[in-house]
């Protein structure tokens, strides 16, 4: 039997990609386990994605500017081999409207105004209507703080220009600015195959000079771990890897900022045990996928059970606020 073969999907942009050691660590650890591992940008036109037994999504950080092409690639790969995490989770998690879905299933989230592309919006009216003196504007499809901007009463004109420019081409979300992002810090809780492995405090980068503590490995409370487990329990199946990003709101209540199941940085260099656990699980799944391909006793995607499709996010409710067409959906 040939060596089991894995492809780790990355991105081609060196400026984005050079920041993260996860993939190289994982590749080296998998080689030790006898898994032949390629690191390939997801949009490499020369690579044959039907060759690896399993494709592991990792640092595909440049997809937000080409989400349709990325989704098409995801669907194509899952037709010809096994993709982790699976396509249906990727499809659901690609747009931050999944937060709305989770919110409707009882997960506390940050209050959010969801703005479809092309909607005419007065930022001043929106902030006034919600009594928000400072807000964060971010695209509904984003990674690495892409186009995220903090706006206060003093910078509302620049903020309006930024918002209008984004809305010309994509959907945008607006949230009240939460100081906990730079004070206590946003916490990233990492889970491998449903098991909590470690947590990081994330660095706040939207405004210079505010974050005194920076990125660091941290212990997290049982409350935070239980919250994150609750979030994951809303998924139709346990993802191979997941990161739950938490923060506290103005009332010090824990809220979900993001659930990342496509391309989260996993901070493996900070957690030897997590690297070991992921290596073991990826290795097991790759061998299993190879076995399936060889024996051909079951369809390639037997593991994706039909009839268990994730509930789509419900349609946006449009609410007229301040004379503009905006939707307020995540207020508790
Ligand atoms: N409501 C908010 N208040 C303050 N800072 C925020 C808020 N939302 C996001 N940020 C900051 O912007 C960063 C990027 O936003 P996030 O929602 O994590 O999107 P992504 O990581 O996908 O770009 C966060 O890590 C945080 O530092
Ligand atoms: Mg984030």
C-alpha cells in the first residue's frame, strides 16, 4: 500500500502566510507519522486535488476577497476526496451571519446590525438609534481583521466613507465597540476533535497603543470552557478543529465573537499536546480515507451523513431605523 497522502490547503500570499508556523509544524509532525504531506495554496491551478487521500483546510486566509471561487473549490474538492472540516460546515461558517443562527439557538453574541450590500445607510443615524457612541464596522466575510474599522462620534465622517465604500460590493456588520477586546482581551479557545486543548489571549490591533498585554497563552475558567462547549454543541457534528473566540460585553457577560471552523490559527507552537492530538487525529483520518479509497466499499463521503444539514441562517429581517434600511437582529 502506498504512503497515506495528505494535502494541507494554504494561501499563496506571502505577506499573509509568513506570519504563521502552524502548517510547517503540522507537516513535520505528520511526516514523522509516515503521512506524505503537501502544503499547497488552495488556488494553485497545477495541483491535482483528487490525489491526496484527505485535504485539510488550514491557512486559506485570502478567500474573503474571492468567496465564490473559494466555495466552488471547496465543493469541487469534496467531490473528489475527503475534506476536513467538511464542506457543509465551511459553507455555513463562511459568512458571519452564522452568528445570527447561533444567537437564535441561545448563544449570547454581540449586538449586531446586519447590512446587506448596496443598502443606503447613515452611520450617524444608526449609532444614534442604538445609542452606540463607538462602533466597529467589519465585512460579513472576513479574516485577519480585514477592513475592520473603529468609528466614534469624532471619526464618523471617515467611518461613513469606509462603510459606504464597503457596502458598494459586500455585506457589512456594525457592532458596539467593546473595550474588553483590548482590556481583558479576546480569548481564543482551541478544540481538537471536540476536546479543549488550550487557550490564547488575542492581541487587539484595531487601534494602536491600547493593548498593553498582547498575545499570550492563558488559562481559562471553567465558565469560559463550558460556554465554548455549549457553542460547539450547536453544530450537527464534531469538527476536527475549531476555535471559539470569546469576549465580555459592557455588562461583563461572556459573548461569542467568532466560531472559526474554516481557517483558524491554532497556535500550535504554544501547545505541544494540541499539536500531538491534531497530528494523531489527522493521521488516523488520512489512513482511514486511504483505506476507503482502496476498498471502495462505501461512497467517499459516507462520513457526511445526509439529512443532517445545518440549518441555514434565517433570512434577514429588515427593520427601518433612522430612515435607512438596516436590520437589527442580534439585540438581546
Ligand atoms: N465589537 C467589537 N469591539 C471592539 N473590537 C472588535 C469588535 N469586533 C471586532 N473587534 C476587533 O477586530 C478584530 C477582528 O474582528 P473579528 O470579528 O474577530 O473578525 P476576523 O477575525 O474574522 O477579521 C477582533 O479580533 C477585535 O480585535
Ligand atoms: Mg477574529
